[in-house]
C-alpha cells in the first residue's frame, strides 16, 4: 500500500499488510495487545479521531489476516 494511509476500519487492507509484513506470526496465537501494536506500526497507518480501536475491530482484523493466509 505504497503512499496510502489507512485506519482501524480498513480491515481488509490491514489483514493483507499484516500477512505480508509478518509471515512468521500465526494470527491465531497473537494476543490483542500485540495485534494492536503491530497494526499501529504498519507504514501508512493513521489513527483517526473518533475511531478508536476495540476488541470487535481487532477480531475482524485477526480474521482478515487469517483469510489472507488461506488464499
């Protein structure tokens, strides 16, 4: 996602980025605090005011990451 920014609600692009950036991590074994930190470290990630992260969003990101690995 060169030169593109994204935020917490961009679930699919985050899942793709995580699968590409961290092929050595099994998304089924990662804790939500660690997942949140990995997302925040992705190049292009920008938190938006009024769109905080919560458990439901992290679950969706985790599932998108799993789905990307299954392709």
